[in-house]
């Protein structure tokens, strides 16, 4: 944040008066950020302040020149960085088992702040598996270890009961978590990634990323 700060002398009979010689300081949250000598035509300057935290910060401009001294206090509010979340989904492998052939679908999310800086994908991202044709949410899942891909996949059995129903579980194949059974209106699913936001960052949701389960 760059502040343009200055001091001005009072007017006399509507005529601006020269600024008495003095020192102009700018404080941010009680710490002196900039100090310059002023007087006459030199009335101020620029001051760059870096904020390491969002929220309200006190800014004080202090002009010291004997009886002409003056102080002004303002509050600068730094909003959280906005974020953008991108979801991807891909089939990792398939295998045959007691319930027929199953497909393992791996979701992934990337999160970047408004300056394009990447954030850790493990900060509580929630994945929602969606029926692409109806938009219905079939299952939501917060990976227990999102930085280990093998622990954050969905397993899909297209028709284990022979009745056109699809069984979906979330989590690694050896520790199934929530399960859903539904009659799909299409063979395409989508995943939506939602980033809840952490201190200093807003939350955001991705556009759905689709994968076809046709084989």
C-alpha cells in the first residue's frame, strides 16, 4: 500500500500560507513507517507500507512544527485476498471385483489468490460429486489426506445390482466412506471443488469438471 501524505498550512483571508518548517511522520499500527522534512513548497511525499495481516490497521499522520503541529488518525481496512478454485477429475484405473467392474475417479483442486499465488490444496477443500445431467449432488467428501491422491478418490460401480443403479463411495478402496446409490440419468459425472477460505483468504468454488464413465 502506497500512501500520499502531506501537511498544509492554514489560509489567511483566503490566501494559502507557506507551510512552516517541520517534520512529517506516518505511523502504521504504532510503528514509524516514513519520516520526511517539510516546509515551504515541500509539503509531503509517498510512503509504502506492507501489511502482513488483513483487517483494520491504524494510520497516523503526524506533523511536528511547534505550535503549528497537527495529527490525523485514519483506519485502513485490508480485505482478504479473493481466491479462484479450479477442479479437475480423471479416471485413474478400473478393476473387476465382487460387484462387477469398478472405476476409480480422482478429483483434484488448485487454488490461487488474486495475484496468481498457489495455495495449499489441503486447506479443507470439499469435493461434491454431481449428476451432470440433473445437477443433483450425489455425495460430498473432504479427503482425510488431500495431498495423497490415492486417499481421495471416488469408486464407482456402474451397475452392481443389474438394475441400472450406480453405487458410489468416497475414499480409498480399503476404507469406504459415505456411499450413495442412484439411477443415473447419464453416464457422465462431475466434481465441484469448494475452498472454504482460511485466514486472509476468501472461499471460492470451481466450475464442475466432468468425467465420462462410458467403457
